[in-house]
C-alpha cells in the first residue's frame, strides 16, 4: 500500500511574469451570481451532512507535480484579504498550517460574505485546482472562485458539515465562464451565501492548490451490494473492459435475491472490480456511540479480509454519506480512503477521509460533468445503488459516453487503487 504522508507543504507560488496586469474589478466579477450559484444548496446540506454521499504528494506522484502545487496562503497575515458582508479575525486556537486560522463571522442576514485577495501579478493556475481548509459551527457551502484579468471566473464548491475538525477539502467545479483564462488568474474569492438565521462562524486556513491529472479520470462506484451490480452493471461494463468498485454491507451478502452472493463477489473481483467496505449493517454511524461505530466499520472490513478481498477492504464508503468526527477518525485508522458526497471535476485528493463522489446524476448532468472532467482534466466519481428505471438508463449512457471520451484519449476509467497510487496529494 502507498504510504500516505499527512503533513502539508507550505509553498508560496511565485507570480507569473509577462502577462497583463490584474485589472478585474471585484464589484463586477464576483458580486454577479450565476444561475448555478443561486440554486438551492440542498444537494449538499441535507441534515447535518450531505446524504449523497491530505496531505502532501505520495511517493508515486511527487515527480510530476506542478511547481506551484501546495499551500499558497497560510492566513498568517490577514491584511492580504479583504472581507465584505462579515468580520474577519485571527484564531490562534485552530490551524492547519502556521499558528492561526481566519475566523469569519457571518451575520444573520441574507446575502454574500466574501474574502477576496488580489495577486500582485497574474498567476498561471492551469494545471492545478484550488482548495482550502474549512471548519464551521453550522452546515455551510463555501465557494472558491478564481477570477482572471478580464473578470471571467471559475467557481468551485464543497459542502462542510458541522462540528468537524479544521481540515482540507477538495472542491469541485460548479460554475465556469467559457472565456475564463486559467493562465491569467488575478484574484481568489472565498464566498458564502447565507439565509436568514443565526450568526455563524466559519474558519479558513491553508488556501492551497492541488494538481490535475494529465488526462481526466472517472471512477464508477456502487453502494449496498445490490444484485444489479452483477446482473446489470457487470455485463455492460465487460463489453468495454471497464472495472468498477462496489461497497458492500457484510450482513446483506447471501441474504436474499435482492443482494449479491459471495460467489458473485468473487466473479466481480475476477473481472477487476474493487470490493470495498460499507460497514456491517449500513447503520447511520453518527447516531451510534464510539464502540458501535468501531464495530460496524471493523467487522465490515474483517468480513472482506477473511474472504480474500483484502485489497478492496482498504477502501470505505460512508452509509447514507453521513459521518461525524469520530467516524472520520475510525475510517482513517482502518482504511486508506473513505468516500462521501461532494462535487465532480476535482484535482488530486487532499483529504483521504473524504474523497468525493456524486450520486445518481441525471443524463443531462452526466453530459455536463463528463465534458468538464475531460476539458478541465479533473477527477470525478459517480455512484449508483440499485440499477433500474432511470438510473439504469443513465448508467448505460454514462458507459457509452465514457467509451467515446476514452476512445479519443480524453478520459480514463480508474479504481480506488489508482486514486491512492496516482492521484493523492
């Protein structure tokens, strides 16, 4: 298994010379709200955490990292950031890099709160994806927006749960101006949109960028161990030679015709699939005490190891996409990577406890997501449960589109082992 180093690099990117000056106006480029931005955040914020659902480069990936990958701002000097719609103070009690984080108090009123920073000279960020360490006292969905010299922008988004440690998150693309020039980035904005309610506090630290792969990558996953993994998905994927990952609950296996059998799991394994852990019984982990959570996670993994699926047992998917701080610690202790909800078209994974995936997207969304994954050289994981009806039709279309992109050399299909060995940062 790849050794994961958990320290964060502290690298300040140098300005890129020879490009026009940073002339974008914050009042015109960042206050405008796209149709994507104004949409409800319910996809990411059901209950305390999304139901749809690092550190430094590993030894296998360190050779080809972009020079500017790593930490760009450690929030030691808050004067480099302007804030509107809130208040900004240093918090020496929380940090990921350096001695403090930026505590942002968001008022109890509708409207944007934004941190903004202007680079002295435009920067070439074409080979990287931005991210930031976040913690919050309520569920929030921050945006990280890059703005070019002409005021065009790309927006990345991620939902953040309540009462979790301050840690890096991978952000995925939510909105993109077609004319955006990633080689001439002048500003970075970290933005929050809030509704009427109580004042909340959000902490930011370690604004960083993570590499993009040379070719866009897509992972196909299934949760729960439905029999349709074998009866529907396997024949379709075998036609193209594509593998997938299935995360199973050990109590469900061999328990009825709706669920996979052990023999079918062996056939999936022989076909190159990853057989991963989804706990013993699919409980809602944050509702369990520490001992109960530990038993669910450990026993699900042990069942796999005892039956020869030890490689896949290194990977975990959170039931219902739910977790608390205890769950994250337990998953990190027993697994190489844990998967939960998030946004598509990301860079290398910086938080192995919370690698992102999207659940049962429509055909229309799939078309957009795959196009962006190819064009932006991102990483996207698509999750299904039971393949029937519209989900089966969408899955069939997903595989067809993947084949079209793969045939042109614009996408590749990966597994959790690829993510761990090639795409961690």
